[in-house]
């Protein structure tokens, strides 16, 4: 089964809870670029649809860009789902996943292929990082704080993705970034962190 992955990306204005000083905006973009790169390189992924108003993110190779309607996360997700055929397999992946790898996404999508509706919980099991359905028209997005419970209530089954998977480590606060660093982050996040360290040392 080959999937369309829909990634909503706020871009530079995102990650307001990340106490990273001058590096916050660049990190918000870098997390998304790493999550997008992993999605593009994932063998189980046929199409990568990025919903954004951010020019840097929109310039990423290998993706289809949908303009952000500017009405929040759910409007962005619905705009992305709208370009997928109703009967095609689709997964919404939140893009604040700097440690996502093509292999981690591939493993999760193989599990998702066994369920009509499914989700992957974040590291503390209250949020959602991936929401999938074998038919796009069966997706029931209910993202936001505590979304895992709402997705369960809508009939999405939790996938047994190990907590050591980069797919489970969404970064909202600095402590989450340390968790992601332990797993290994993508090249864009690494470059911003190395740049910030060099500036601090100068
Ligand atoms: N396109 C789009 N993506 C969004 C929007 N709001 C959140 N996202 C994305 O959804 C994912 C999860 O974001 P959140 O952590 O809920 O929100 P955030 O605004 O990035 O972070 P906070 O400011 O800390 O709440 C990230 O990939 C965001 O970029 C939106 O209005 N439009
Ligand atoms: C949007 C969500 O998470 P966060 O705001 O923590 O990124 C979610 O878990 O549904």
C-alpha cells in the first residue's frame, strides 16, 4: 500500500513554547524540513502534501504544496486532505518531528495498512503525531491537547510504535528537543543547533 502523507506546517511563527531564544524560528522551520525529508524518502509514501504559508518550507523538493487557508491547524489539515482521492490511503503527520526517519515512518505505515483508521501517540501517549486511514475519507482529525483520547473515541486504533521511534517525539518544549537529540535529529535541525552554538562561542 502506498500512502499520501499530509504535513501541516506553520513555519517560522510556530513552536512558541520552545524556549530557544533567537534560534526558535529557525528551529521551527528545521523540524518541519527534517520531517518532510523523512516523508519524501520513505518507500511507502507516494505523495507528500505540505500545507503551509512558509516560503522556505514550500520550496522543499519532492512535495506538493497547498496554501495554508490561515484558519488554524484543522483548516490546514482539511485543505491537505482535500487534494487526496477519497478512497486513497492517507496519513496526517504533524511536522514537529526532527528525529523522524524514513524507516520509522515506513514501519508505522506498514502497521497502519492493517487498520481502517489508526493513530500514533506522542511520547507521553496523550497527543497524536500521525493519524492514518486506508481511505482518506475515513480520517477524523481531532488534533490539539489530549488528542489521542479523541482519536480513539473516533475509532482510530493506536498503533504499537515503540517509544524509541522518532515518530513519537514531537518537540514542543526544550525537554522534548533533548529527547529528540538522544535519538538523533535530521540535518536541518542539526545545522541550526550547530550554528547557534558557533554564534554563542564567538
Ligand atoms: N499549516 C498550518 N500548520 C499548523 C498550524 N498550526 C499548527 N500547525 C502545525 O501543526 C504541527 C503541530 O503544531 P503545534 O505544536 O500544535 O503548534 P505550533 O503552533 O507549532 O506550536 P505552539 O506555538 O507551541 O503551540 C506543526 O507541524 C505545526 O507547524 C496552522 O495554523 N497551519
Ligand atoms: C497538536 C497536538 O500536539 P502538540 O500541540 O503538542 O504538538 C496533538 O497532539 O494533537
